[in-house]
């Protein structure tokens, strides 16, 4: 599909990519900036979903690599959950491909709004506080819990995706009692697995706008690099307000835009 983008739109897309990468690396939810930005160009909904996965894979790869290099996340301890994410994301991506464009066009804005509203709901604030119980070791978490958690969130990311990183943050803190920095490492890596799985699926199905996706993906990677280092350096006092501010702003923006 040929898209005609004016200079202002190009600047807005670039700015959205940089900000989304920074936000997503810290607390998740960057897709709630990218998808509305893509939809505003008039791009068909299936192409929006596929292009969003290309863009998102850049950011989650950059951020997860940073956490791994810093020793804050060890993929080998979470292989069962990674497998669940892979299967769930594959099923979700295939399912959304089978949906009609008309249904998907109505579903995308609704999914973005519901994700933002859920994350901004006041009762979720407690998830950002330090948990009084000690964190669970990956070795002690039952494999079935890892598979189920990975499968469900992976399916959501492959199917729609807005807010997946923030959902991972909430799950990692509530289910596994990880602190904010450790939870961010889990969230970024699992989000990368689901993004990559969905991306490869959409590539085979031909639902990606490469010029937009690659250019925004490069900018998002820069933002994710800065965001991941900021999260590691400043920790919970920095992540907590960013997390809450982002979800509240996204909910408000989508309500007004809708």
C-alpha cells in the first residue's frame, strides 16, 4: 500500500516512536502510542497490527538485550514461560489475520482504550509498591504457571497487543513478587518473544508496511535503549511515576480522541 505522508505527520510518527520506545522499556504501554499514530495515517487495520509488531520488535530487542547484558535477566531460567509466549503469540497472530478488516477497525481503538483504562484503574497502583513478601525464585515457580501466564499474555500480544508490556509488569510483580527492575527485565524479554513471533507470522502473511515500520523501529530502538538504562540506573523511584503517568495520560488521550 502506498501512503502519502506530509512532513508534520512524519515528525509526529518519529516523535511517537522515540517516546514509545523510552516508555515501553521502563514500564510497558508504548504500543498505546504507536498504534493510534499508525491508525491516524489511514493505514488499513491489518497492516497497522503487522507494522506495529515490526516497530515493537526493535524496541523490545534493544531493551531486553540491555537487561541481559546487565545480568538483571537470565533467559534460561524462564524457558517454559518463553515457550508459552511463543505458542500464544502464534495462535493470536493467526486468529487476527482471519478477522475481517471492518471488525478489526472497530476492535483496535476499543482494545487500546480498554487496556489504558485497566492499567490506569486506581486499584492497580498497589502493584507498583514494593511487595512485603520476598521475590519468588524462577526455580520455585511451577512450570504450569509459567506456561499458562506466557500463553495468555502471548496470545493477547499476538492478537492485539496494546499494553502488553505493562500487563507483564503487573503479572511479574503480583504472581512472582519481583521488584520493579526485575519485573521490567521479564516484561521486556517476554514482550520481545511475542513481538518476534507475531512479526514473523505477519511477514509470511504480507501484512507489514516496511518503510514506515523500519524507520519508526530504528527510532524506537534509540528510545528503548535510553529507557532501559534509565530504569536500571534510577530503579523503582523512577519507574513508578512513569508507569502511572503513562497509563493515565493514555486513558485520557484515548477518551478524548474517541
